[in-house]
C-alpha cells in the first residue's frame, strides 16, 4: 500500500506513534510518505527506500495574519496523492490534519485516497475547552473513512461528545521492548547518582496538562526522606515555572534539566521510578516506555492511564493533583526492599504481553484494508 502519514514532527506522543508506525509499515513492505513541516524527530537518522519525506511549506500572508497551515497541508497532500498514487492518508489528529486530508480528498484527481483518522486525545478534549471547534471536529470524524483511538477511554469520550453509536477501532500505542529495556548501555546512572541516590524520571512536552510542577512537588517530598535525584527531559511552556518551583522548594541542586533528548531509552534504563501526574492522558506512551524498561510508574488516575498502569502491580495511581499520595506511593516503592524490582519486572512482562508492535501494527493494516475495500 501507498500510505501518507500526516503528523506533527514535534516532541510528543502522537508524533512518536506516527513515526514508529510509519517506520514499521515501511519494513513490512508498504510505501510510506511522511507529510509534515519538518522531519519527525525519531525519523532523522532513518534510512529506508520505502520511506519518503515531504515538507509542508510554511506560508503566511500579512492580510490573513497567520500561517495557512491547514490549506498548505491540503495542497501538499493533493500533490503527493496525484503524483504518487496515495491509497490512504492516515491523519494523526482530527484537527487540523483530518480536515486537511478531507480537503485534499475532494481536490485530488483520479482515485481519491481513503482517510483514516487516529485520535490522540487533544483533538477531543479541546472541545471541552473551546466548544467553537465542535462542528469542525465532528465534521472531520464524520468524513473520515475510519476512526481509531489509542484507548478505550478516548473512544468512549469521543462517542459521548460526538457520536453515541460511532464505530471506533481502539488500537493502543506500542513500544519496541528490544529498544526500551533494563540496564541498557550506555546507562547514565553514575553521572546522576554517584552516591547511590534513587533516580526519579519524568519526560514530557511541559504543557500545563502534564502538571510538571507536581513532579517537582512529589520529588521534594521524596528527597526529604531519602537521597534522590530527579531527571527532567523535555521542554515547553511550563519549563521556567518548574525551575522556579525547584528553587522555592530547595531541591534545585538535585534536579537535572536535560532538555529534549532523542535517545531517551538510555535514561529510562537507569531510573528507579517514573512520574506521570498528568491532568489528562489519552494513553500515556511514556508510561509503557518506562514499564518496558522495568520501571514502576507513579501516575494520576486520569484518562486512559488506568488501562496501562495496573494499580499495585506495575505502579500506583492517585487522584489528579494529590502529590501527598503520589509521594507516599513513591516512597513505598523506593523504600521497600525489592518492591521496585518486583513491580518493574511485572511492568515489563505486561508490556511484552500487550503492547508489542508485532501484534499492533497489523491492526492498522487491517483498518487500511477495510477502508480500501469500501465502495
């Protein structure tokens, strides 16, 4: 199949999922056309004859006052569909990507490509914050030939918000357990914990929904009880506020600000605990990357996270914002002899059983085949 993969190139779960899916589909013999403003960050060093990258021009016009991304993207999809014979356009996010894909489908000559839309969460939860987007999101979903969601929670939210009877394929995210594994060399442990400190880790795009300040608050409570260090990977709008809070709580000297990192698996492999206190997560891709690396997870009981983290087995879940409970659970894991190792092993077994590419990528192939068989 010839598949156009439309995604954001930036640091975040949707871009990672789209990139990894495209890479694996290419290895299975499909021709994958990545369509984005930049090369997705996990595709930078990839070399595969079945992978082609197409750059979307950032065009702006003073009279209109902003970049015409949706139209530029639609035009690029039309061009590729006509020149390369795209059969499927896989849009990651309903707005604007599915909207652009629909526009392209109407404008394309010859055989029009089918549109598959994968929901990652923000496109649905955005409606609760900005109801004005509701008609556009509903239209994008209605015009898609198939819709997938990364968790049962997100599928149910979508049906509740838009279509009570809408058929949605739930296809969870996946992780390469050969890449994300324990004791992976080069582990950075001696650099960050030279005296045997416990290592806590958080990775995100530092948006308010990730509640990175809660990460620092949890860590401060842990560090007050035992020697520990915190690794923060990523960047975003809450970066400065989080730095300020670490100074206010007196733990800044124990926090390592590592910015964006491409090879995050090396940091996972030497951590003792992963913190994910998000206000909302449709799935929690970073959680299964941690679990695959044998790291137990402390997370909020929000969105699709309870589908991923098994309470008391692979980690602990707390109410959103309950840093006291999160800290108590963290201290329980780190302070109880053998508990962290036991939960970490259980976490990896669970990931290997449920979230391997070999079982999940064919689910997307089945969706493509189904829509291509439609009239």
